[in-house]
C-alpha cells in the first residue's frame, strides 16, 4: 500500500524469502473474488475522452438498482473505497470516533491522521462511529440499532456476498455514509472503483474534495455493466458459498477452528499462526496473519485450479 500499515498482499516479500516465481504462488492473503468479472470490450473513447456526465449517470443508476439505494439518497463514485475512507474524517470536526477492534485498519489510520481520538468500543463514547459490516477479519454482522453515533461510516466492502444483511436503508439518515467496494466481490481490485452512499448534504463536501473526473472512463463502463449483470452476481454468490464451505472443511481436517469470516475470506484459529503461514509459504501459498493475534490465520478462496496446491501445502 506504500504505507506502514498492516494489510494483505506483500507477496513480493514472501517470494524473496521462500523463492519461486510470482506465477507459481497462490496468493490467499486478500479477500478478493478469485474468479473476476469478465471485462467487457472497451471503446477508444473510454480511454481517450474525459469521462462525461452521461457515463457517471449510467454508473450511478446501475449502483442504485443493484444496492437498492433509498429514494433521494446520493451515490458518489470514486477511485476505490480507500480514496473515500481517507477523506471521510474531514466531513466533521475532529472529536472521538468509536471503532470496534479488531477491524480493517485504514479507518483508524484515516481518522488518526485527521486529528481524531480513536476509542475501541461503543459509539456512546464518541461523536462518530465506524462499523465494518461484515467485519474484516471476523465477519461480524452489525445490527441497525448498534449504529448510534451522529456521524457513522458503515463499510459494506464485503457485504455483496450477503446482500440481505445490508444496512443500506440507514443511508437515508442524516450523518450516515455507507461504503461499497467494487474490487472485492467482482474481483477487479486493480480497477479502483468504490462508492459512498448517503444524503446529498452529507456527500457534498466529499464531492468537492474528490474534484471532477474522479473515476476513469474504463472503470465507469466496466462498473456499470457489472452492476447491471445480476445473473452473474447470483451465480457468483452460490459459487463463493460452496467454496467457503469447502475451505472450512479442508482446514478443519488439519486441525484449524473456524473463527468466522465471509464467503470471500475465512478466519481460523490455528494455535501458532506464524508457523502455519511459514508452512504454507513453503508450498508457495501466501496467507494473512495479524500483529494483534498469534493464533489467527486468514485465507481468501483459491482460484478454481488452486485447490490442489493449497491441499499439498497443508
């Protein structure tokens, strides 16, 4: 990521230590769908013209339909959810923000950089709240009544596998922003596309901060087509659910206990996480461990042809 914060990825460092070529490694350190949406044909204009208002409107309409965005609520597209996370703390004067740990660490980093005090706990402690829903890495599902702060960020980056759990209805409330990531479920993290959904008066300062043409022409076209392809989404949810169950069964055979997760990543208690990570790395499988837990190992789902390599490494 170019900063010192703890993330999945880092495959280059693993290759430097355990050898092999990048193509020979199975990278399960992120929660990205391994079977990405097929990129549709792009036009010359997608690359050469400044993105126009019609292309933004098309993407926004597709997003509204796909996520059942409440009437009158704004949709703001950006170059990835991270671009929005970095700017959200500036929407309110810095006081205290409640962020229940452990969770995705970019939120705390962004609020900290903007001068906020981070509280680990309930929103009663602070004027703001972040809820990663479902949570990364344990898959915790939040209830609407747990979102209590006057300014709340609900990060639904991993919610597309369980759309029935979405708290999108809260986007109609003042001071609520629901975040959506395109890279995870559609498997196109390199496209850099994300969305902030909330009341227009809440999003207006964000729009100003991002400036015009904040999403590339190719991302606008691919995003709109993917969001309209509901048949692909339904088939993908079914496949991910089966694969997550298969991964759980495989790890349970080896003595791991399921802690939680989503259908895009699974979290296990393996006793000695560093030892497990090293053992998998010897078989050129890269996993995720955490600085705050010696026991937790997180695995994304293998690509269709990656299961044999994972079983061999285990």
